[in-house]
C-alpha cells in the first residue's frame, strides 16, 4: 500500500513550507514523479498558497527547503538531474530554473549539501564540484571543480 509523507521542509520569514509525496513506490526519500508543496502562515496557520503539484524526476531524491536569511526564497535540489530550482516562499511560484549544474563531474551526485550566506546559496556535489548561486535570481556567481588527481 502506498504511503504519503508530509513534512515541514522549512519555517522562515513567517511561512511554514510543507512538502508531501507518495513514498510507497520508491522508499522513504524517493519521489514517485510528483511532489506537493504548500505554504502556511507561521503566525496563525492560514494557508498562504498551494497545494502545488510539482512534476519531478521519478524515483529521484528532491530536497525542498533551504530557506535562509529571510530571502523569501527556497531551493529544490534534484539529485538525479543535478539541477536546482528557486521558488518564492510567499507564493510558491518558480523564481528561476531548473538549472543544471554546469560542468559537473560525471562521478558527482547531489545530496542535501547547501548553505546560504549573504543571499548566496553554496551547493556542493559529492564529485568535488562547488557552485554559488544568487538564491533569489539564480545567477551563477562562480563554480569550482576539484582537479582530477591520483
């Protein structure tokens, strides 16, 4: 029997971001090709937006949340496509992306590896790649790739 997971992905800027998906076909963290998201007031609980049904890469891991520094934006990291998408926390609308991580190592995978400081989201993959994006506009500010070594 399929199970539906509903979780709080972020609480920031007066908004609670809820994420839900069917986990019965792929395991606890794998989507079955869709994900629902909704925003609620952290003050009184009324629904601000959603539920938005987002089409995702089936059987992939999608990390939602990552709301930082009161930017009003959150980012989804999609492991299987090595892509990132920015969304408005207050409306749920896409701000930018999906953006494939450029020049990613063929050995890379994307976990929930991100931090934000001063409006920049820093994302790193397991293959030695690091990216810095403006969290609101999605502008790629810089990228670094670990040189091959022995």
